[in-house]
């Protein structure tokens, strides 16, 4: 069974943009043409591929087709570039966790030759969940905490991010002094990045050997998250390199002195003979060597 590449490209555009109308704008065709292509593709494979909602999402059957659509698009653009000598319209979707985006990762994008990529499309996702975007075909590569290769992908270890439990001295004085730390942590307000962020809870289990249920504030952005800790709203886990100067100056303190959480990171990317993925992978490897703990 052969599939039409324009139908696959339209299918990917609907998922990327979240609707038929927005996909039509991106592809510069009518919404009716988008709908006809999707219906033809679904008829060809005998499966419903898109959940018609806001946003539009893939069905289970659509996940496999989305992976194929990404691969076909990448290989087509690279083949045309090899003939014409220039890249046109190649967007590379990548999943990266917020702390890597805020730290070591972005220099890797600058190291990829500009004649290989038109644009990068970064999707922010927690490192414990970014592999799901690979499985769904949403991205071509991802920074993930999962060492198990997604089917059809290669895995490369990158290094470790070390997180320390951080608070202001005044917060520590109010909530943590005068009683054992395992007891104090049960009442002391803490901050999480979002519901997927379990670093603080991992630290508490490491210190107390039991599950605790303190008040939790959710601050879903790296800058405001750190600022909230600096303001004394709660304690939270911050990358070691971000707070080294503050710890030395005494403007911030460790909640659990000498305790930390190391998060190993991996680069997962599709098994394709692709100059773009090869160059991006080498750039990510070098950026990780410069910015992460190794060994």
C-alpha cells in the first residue's frame, strides 16, 4: 500500500497547528482541501487518524502515521536540498525539558550549520515524559530521562543535572529550624514546576524515607519558579549551577544540606540517514559535555 506524501504532510500540519483551518493557512490551501486530503488518507488506511477536537489530536492509529509523516517530510526536504543546494521549509521539532532549555541546550542549536535547517520547533516537556512525544511522532528527537529506546530511535547518554533543595534563610528560619528536618518537611510549603515535577518529592523521600503531603505551590515557568523561591514563597529544587553564587554569599541556603537529586539525561532521536539529525546530535553531544555533569 502506497501513501500520498501530500496527504501525510497535511495530516502532520493538522496535528502541529491543532485544527484544519490553521493547517490550511500554513499550507496555503482551503480548509476544504485539507479535509479532503485527510478523508482520503483515512480511507486509504481504513482507520480514523484524527480526533476532531480543540486541539485536533492523533488517534492510536494516527500515531504511527504521524511518525511516518515526519520521516517522509525530513527525507524529502533533505533530498530536494541535495539537488538544489539549499534548504527550504525544514522545521525540526524537538522536545526539551524546561531546565535544559534554560541552561545548557540552546547553544547546540547555534552549532548546527544554517544551511541544513530552516527553523527549530522546540516543545517544552518534562524529561520524564518527553519520550512520549517521540512515540507519538510529534518530535524527531528529545532530551529525556528514559534510557530505554523508543521503537525506531537511537539513544545517547548526555550527562546529569544536579538539583539542590533551596530556600531563603528567612524561610528556613521560619519553617525548618527548631525541629527535626523530616518532621519540618511535612509542614513546610514547597514549589513544583507543574504536576509532573516530582523532584521535590524525590528529595523528601530521600531525607525522610516516607511520603509527605506538605502545601504545594505550582509555578510553571523556570524564571518565576526561581524568583518565587528567592521571595520565600516555598522551597524547591534548583540546578546546582544556578545557585552556586547565592549559596556562597548566604542569600540562599540548602534545605537538606549535602542531599541532592541527580537527573540523568539522554538524547533520543529517530534512526534515519539524515544529515540534519546527525549534525544536531553532534551539537547536542558537545553542548551536554560542556554543560552537564558526566561520569
